[in-house]
C-alpha cells in the first residue's frame, strides 16, 4: 500500500506543478454564466455539502466524484503533453 501512495504522490508532483492554483466549487461558480451557471447553481444549492441519506445517493455522489477526478487527471496529462 505504501508503494502505491508513493507512486501517486510522484504522479501528482510531476503533472500538477506548484504554480497551478485550484478553486473551490464555490469560487468556480463565480466564474461562469448562462445555462452552465443555472445547472451548477441548482446542484450547489440543493446537493453540494448536504448529508447523504441513502445508499443510492452515496453511490451517485461517489460516481460523480470519480468522474470529476478522472477529468482533472486527464486534463493534467493532456496539458503536460502540450508543454513538452
């Protein structure tokens, strides 16, 4: 398990440079407009940060978070490939 964590942190250091800043979800909402804003605002106001009450909601949130992470990692790999 420890070896996997070390590999993970090496990956993070390699593909996520120190000069990259990350926004919170609330900060991100302030940067978007139009239909995208209304979609995100509904999620933020009614789902984000609220406790999960059943297994279906937990599974849905877990899948959402996994997809978000996959998007972030793929975007980082793509951007690092462009900078080579």
